[in-house]
C-alpha cells in the first residue's frame, strides 16, 4: 500500500507538469459555459483569467495567443447571442481586450524580473564558490562529502560554514553556524573561512586555530554598530585527523556534538567540557580543550549544524540523526548525507526553517592505525 504522502507528491507532480495547459482549459471551459447557459450569463471572468494565467506561466507568444483567443471566443459568443451591437456586449469585449493587453505587460515585467533574479542567483553562486568552495572527494586519508541547504528557497548561501584542507598536521575541518542573518552573516562566514584556511596551515594545534578565529571574529564584531554588535559569534567544531593513527582531535565551541559511526553503531563525540562560541571567549575564563576520540579505518565522522537537529515534524518533534542512523551501514559519506537529507525532509514535511550544513569524513579502509577501540572514551 502506497503512503499518503507519496500519493500527494504524485498528484502535485502531475499538476505541475500540466499547469501550462491551464489558459487553454480556462478558454474552453469559458466558451462551453457561455454557450450552454442563459444568454444573459457571461463567462467574462474565464476570458480574462486565461491571458493573465498565460502571462504568469508561459512565454510572450503564448500570452498574446491566449489574449487573442479570449477576445475571439468572446466575440463569437456575443455574435451568437446577438449582443455584439449592444453596449453591454461592447463593454464586455473591451474589458477582455484590456485585460489581455495588460497581461502582455505583466508577462514582460515578470520576464525582466526573472532575468534579474537569475543574475542574482549566479552572483550568489559565485559568492558561495568563493567563500564555501566545493570540497574534493578525497583529502589525505579521508573520503569527504558535504551538503549545504539554505532555509530560504533558492538561496545559495546563508549563515552556516564548512571547510576542510590537508595540512602538515593532518586533515583539518571546520563546521560552524553564525549567529545572525543576511549579508552580515555572510560577511562573518567570509572572515571565518579566510582565517581558518590560513591558520590551519600555520598553527601547530587546534587550540591555536581556534584562538586565531576568536581574535578575528572579535575584531569583526567591534567594527559593527547597533544591534548587529551583539551578533557575529560562531558556534563551531574544529577537527584534526592525523595522517597516521586511528584517532582524531576535536575542539568544540558551543556547537552540536559530532556523530561517530562505525559498523552500524552511532555515538556522540561530546566535549569533555562545555565552551562558549567563537567570538565570546572574553565572557568566560575557560581555555579551549582538545578531545581525542577513536577514529578507526571505516569509521565516519558526521559534522552538522543545528538546522538538522531543529527540524520539526507537525507534532513538534525534533529530528534525531543518531536514532535515524543507528543500525545502518552506509557505503560512504555521500550515501550518508543523501540519506540524512531525505529523512530530515520527510520528517519535517519539506519545511526546512534553518540553514543546514553537513560534512562527513570517512577514514579509508586499510589506513594505518594503532588499534584503539571505537568505544574508547574521549581523552583530553
């Protein structure tokens, strides 16, 4: 038995495929209704709706044809009922012709608006590729996959960030979430990613990388005025996977704990001590701590932003990725992220209300290791 949601999806897809026939359907329905009803009944509403619908859905040529068809149908029915020389009939035809002409104007306005929108999308995509470039499928001993989904439909970039690069100290990754929205958040993303790329190559420890990010974000926030001054901090997880061994290191700055997956088992890599987000360290006296957790060959680390865990269904229940992935043995990071996106969309009924960045790292089978157990607790 097919699920009700699948049936609704099929109906929706069928409607979208046949939506372009709507102007013709309106014309035919209006003419038939006009012909088979009282002479004093007018289907003027159908004749005016057809070109306006074509203006929104179809090309300029189709809009013109819809307008001509509406006028022709109205003229034919007015002649049939003998109202062509009547003032009411002429008034009706003038209304249909006026709306048809207006539909052509609307079609052109929508066309130029769409051109501008496409240009804005191309610019946004260029910004995304510059700030958050597509990561290679393999970095050092790791297979990597990344997915980014903005909450705003058709947006290409938002307030979440990710990065991964091979360095002399191992593969280093960053996943974070900026407090704030709009262009202000995009600026913070650009600052954080620029500093991360430089610091990951130069700093010998993850704590050093976090300190560089901290200073840069504080400087960026101090340049702001008004309410924006309270925004711009970043919850983040920094990861370091050495080229040899079967451990990885984590620095968590107020971000959701990553998930470690291996042989169908899932556990959270919780930080040994909570920490403030990047950009807010001045509010606390604590120092960054680096946690070391097992990461044997074949294991996968999933980093994500809170857009994943805060997706709700109609009952208000949050999505739990750990429960959704438990007992599964997915073939690689791409399959993992595709599965997650499908499940969270199904859970939320397609209503994604926050940006979502997902980064999965899988240590290749056969990579050198030191024999640590996957279930070993984190070490500082």
